[in-house]
């Protein structure tokens, strides 16, 4: 039983870990590669193309699309409340930890884990959640970090236009022109490998300057994440792969982009980086446990 489980996990986890390792070794060898530059390529070109090429050819129904988007909104809304109470309970500063505990790494790590754990259907459902969070990230997160609401930031996000264009084709049951499909599929195809490589580079570049406080938040955030995943799935009556994808999303570590926001708004970026690194390493170590739990929740033996 254990051996069979390990054998089934190898093709799921090895592409993810190897790609992250490539980025980590690349950075440690001193080869030029700036996460900020890669982030711009991924954010402004890769992910909008991946979102468009996937959403415009969805195999899930419009109802499932709306349900997964709602699941993401409920997940983030719940994390806002639970993270606030969690941080207040242990006496840790909200200005440092609130945003990173709300916005998980649904892109760099969540997409490939969902893809290799549940196939193309898992990727489609995970992309719906990622696209929804991406739009909210540049509104809620900017507000949390800057202290003021910024609706204009959402309008500057390429994802929102990619989503709108894709839904126009999906909801009218029409296919985009072949040249558009081929171009976005080509450019979108680079996104997941680049995300993983950038995650490895970021882990190599970010320095751990604190351990105790970040580790406390890592443990509590994972426990809260499991509870939120089960609660959202129960509330929406979801099971199967959808429930498994939601579980993965809720357990993902803090998004690397939280560090860039902390630098921009001077929210103790050193401690935020420490939390992101420790959180990411903890989840990578726990993936051999989390993926089988996601399979069990999805009813996959």
C-alpha cells in the first residue's frame, strides 16, 4: 500500500520539485536571473495567455466555472477573518502577516500541483481560482498593504481582460480564431515551468532573518487552511476533483508576490520573506502527504 502510494506520487511531485531545483541552483550559481523581471513576463504575458487559452476552451460547465470562482471568493473572505483572529490570538502584527496569510501561491505552486494531481480538469478548476484571486489580489492586497483602496489597480491587471475575452467565447459557445488559440497556447505553455523556476530562484534569493514567529504562523495557517477547505467545499456542496483542488488551494504557501508588495510598501520585507521561505519549504516537504489527502477528498484511490 505504502509502496504503491509512493510510486503514484513520483510522476506528480518530481516535475514540480525538479523545476524548482533548477531555479534554485541557477540562482545559487550566480547566473543572472532577476525574479522581478521574470515576474513581469509571467504576470503580463504568460498567465493572461494561459488563462485565456484554458478558459476559452473549458470542458467544465458555466455553472462549475461560477462555483469555483465563488469558492475562491469564499476562501479569501474566510481567510481575511480567520487570519485576523489567528494573528490577534498569538499577538503577531497584522501589518506584516495578514496579506501573506490570505493570498496563497495558487500560481507558481498551486497550478502545477493541481495539474499533476488531477490532470487537465484539475488545471482548469485551479486556473479559475487563480484567475479570481489574481483580480482580487490587486484590489484587496493593494488596499491591505497601502492602507487605501485602489480599484484602478484592477483595471491595470491583464488577467481581467484575458478573463473577459475568454468568457466571451466560452459563454457564447464559439471558438476563438486559430491564430489566437495557437498564440495564447504557445505563450501560456511557458507559464507553469517559468513559475516553478522563478519560485526556486526566489527561494534562493530571499533571506531568512527570523524563524520563531514565521514558523508559528506557518503551522497555524496550514491548520486554518485545512479547515477553510473543508468548510468551503461543504458549504457549496462540492466533492470530487473540485473539492480536491480547493483543498490544494487552501493549503498552498504564501504567494511570492507578497514579498514584492512588502518591499514596495515597506511592510518589514525581511520578516515577510522569512515567512514565505519557511512556509514554502514546509509545504514542499508535506506535499507527499497533502496530495494523497487531496486524492482522498476527491474520492480517488
